């Protein structure tokens, strides 16, 4: 994923022309709009979830919103800063990160968490080393923000049409995202079942993905 997909810690000023009708109306947010992020946002939107998207470079936000329009007028809302992004997501906020593993994830979490409330959650969908997820979970727990590490398999095509999803984190957090991930995940078996499920505490999903 692009190194440009994480935000500066200092948020931009909100665009005063943004419509207040979208505020707090999105069911889920996705931050980090390289191809995987764009495709996963479109996947969620295609399954009926209203998605707010954000990215460090605003051009990728515009690209994603344009793709949503072209691919069936899907319910995707753009944002122009971390504060604007968070303001458009219904509480408790559910935010998926798809940025480059390592320091970019930490920078993104730092920028977004300034605008989050107790009970919100961050789901990191990157290919991350599981001890890093444990550390992040412990740091965010001090702010009463839940954290889930979720392995995603299937590449760009899977992200758009149905990936395998491997979430690990608090069961309370999983229960909140379960209606979303079971719809967007790949389906397999007889009878068909979603290729996802609760794998256990934080770090479990990334360990399984390895």
C-alpha cells in the first residue's frame, strides 16, 4: 500500500461547504485508499452499508467517490480531514484502516483517535505483525477505544468481491462489526457460509493470516 495513505497528525481545516446532512450518518468508515482500500469500501457500499472514506491525499478520496458513482451510485461519502472523516460516522464509530503496516498505522491511529469517543473502534486490516496489534490495543484501551486486528486475504479482487476476513480483538467489538463482515466476506461450503468468524483476542487474526 502507498506510503501516502496515512494522514498528517495535524488535521486540515474542515471544508465549510460540506453538507451537514451527511454528518454522523455513515455506518462505517474506511481510511486508506490505495486499491485494497478503495475496493473494500466499494464492497461494503455494494452490500448496502453507507461508507465514509478518507485518505491523506484527497485525490484518492475523489477517485473513490467517482468509482462509487460509476459502479452503481453506491453509498460512499468523501471527507477532507481526519476530523471531517470522524464526524460523518455514526456512533459507536467503526473505522477500518487499510494503510501500510508499521509506522503509518501508528500515525493514522494517532490522528484519528483525537476525534474519537469512548466505545468507538478501529479495525486494522493491514498485514501487520501481531505483537504490534497487541501494543496498539493496550494503548487505545486507555482511551476506552476498542481495537481489532483483521487479516484480509484475497488481494484486490477479493477486497472488491469477497475476501476471507480474520478478525481478532474484544468480543464486544466483533459483535458490532459482525453484521458488516459476514455480508462482505466471500461465501463457501454447502450450505454457503461467510469466510469469516471470531478468532479470539487481539493478535489472533493477524497470527492466523501469517
